[in-house]
């Protein structure tokens, strides 16, 4: 086990993973890798790349906030104004903010389409076309009223970001999030994550089409997840209003704010506060990252074959810092 003394620690644990997939460049493929803030005493070897799943939603949200600050879009503008080619509801209440909150009132057209034809996962199409195909049907609930964790929202988010930024989602996120945050190992991929430095998987994941990048098309190392989580709290590129937007829970029973979750913890002094707590998965891939804005401490773990061990390491990290996870409040009943 390796620890570093200041900054960011990357620690390899356990033994070689056995199963189909990619060969490790060093001959040993750890089942779990994790990183911590602050770092510990020794230099760690380069970690492997793994899929980060829905943490991509938070990354695309950070990009949207930064692009709003640059005057390229507004979170409160109607989707029909942000994406002129959109053929869905011409509803002024359907805004980018509602999409980021997962409170759009749209049906999950992507899940419905995939239930009929999984071959859609292998088809490339422009994100605006995908939004018109999968994200254009209103439910019976108006925007803003009900939480719905559906990937169709994020197909539409991706189309809006690409329209506003004038480039595809990969270089856009490099420009607005990955590079300025210091997440040097993070990138957007399509299809099945592959490459010399990619961890092996113990079973086949679902392919990621190009138009689902904001829903789950990010590859990263644990240290990248910590850099991204710390970004809005440590960078002058975000102000207090941005941080209030990002941390303000719109659906407390889901701990959900904009594009991600901020869970409640109780510290050793009995104080209750919110910490950034993001997770993502796709088949065998699993990623989790906690960042405490008050102390600057954090923990991230990624795996493709041992989720229980990743969670045990996270629980041990919380315990060492005297942090107790608090259950979410029950949903309000009218």
C-alpha cells in the first residue's frame, strides 16, 4: 500500500484481476485503485484508466456553469432557445437548469428505444439529432415538479453544450473542465473503453454511443475524480453563486443538486454538513468520489471487479476522519 504526504495520494491495493479484457502495462491489474486528499508519504505508480459512469453528468454540469459565466448560455434559458433545432416541447419552463436537476418532465425516450433495439448503442449520430429522437416527449408532469433520473435528459444537455460551445463534447470538456481542474487523465470515449492502460473487466459493459457522453462517457483515474470534485471549490473560475447553485439540493430525498449529489455527514463535533458525493457505474465499472469542501479532504476509488472492496475502503476513510453518513430525508407527501 502506498501513501503520499501532501496533495494527492494514489494507492494500489489487492491482487491481479482475472477475467477478459485488457492487459495491464505492468503485468499486475489491481482490482481497486484509490486516491486521497491530502496525499500520503511515497510516490505511487501510475494508476490505470477506468470508466467513471454517471460522474460525467457532474462534469457536464460544471462545464455548463462555466459556459454561463462566459456568456455562452444561461441555465435558466428555455431549451427551445438554447437549441433552435430542438423538435421537443416548446415549453419555457423546460430549461437547462431543469435538465441538470433531472426534473425536466421529459419521458425517458432513450431507454424506451433501447428496449426495442440495442443496436442503437453502435450507431453514431449528432447529439442534436439524438436529442430530437430520444429527448422530445413530455410526460404528464410539468418541468420542475418531479425528479426523474433519466439519461434522455443528458443527451439533450450534451446537444446544448455542443451548440453553445461550437465543438464536440470531448474537446469542449477538455477546455472547460479537465484541463483547468488538473484532471489530466480524464477524457471522453465512445464504444467500449479500451487501451494499454485500461483496467481489465470481469464482464462486458454496455457500449457508450457518442451522443451519451454526458450521461456516462468519461474515462478517468481516481486522482482525476478528486481534481474534478475539488475544482468548483478551489478555483477562482467559480464564485459563491456558482457554488450555491452546485450544492443546493433540489431533490433532498435523492440528495440531488445540479448534475450530482451532496450528501449529509455528521463530523466528530456533531456538526452536520454537506459533502460532494458522486458515483457512477456501467456493468462492472464502478467509481465513487467524496470531497469535503470545508476541509479539502477527499477520497476516490475505481474498480471493474470488486465494488464491495471499494466501498469498504471508502467507509474506512470516512471513519478515520470521524465522518458519519446520514440517511437522506424521506420524500415529502402532499
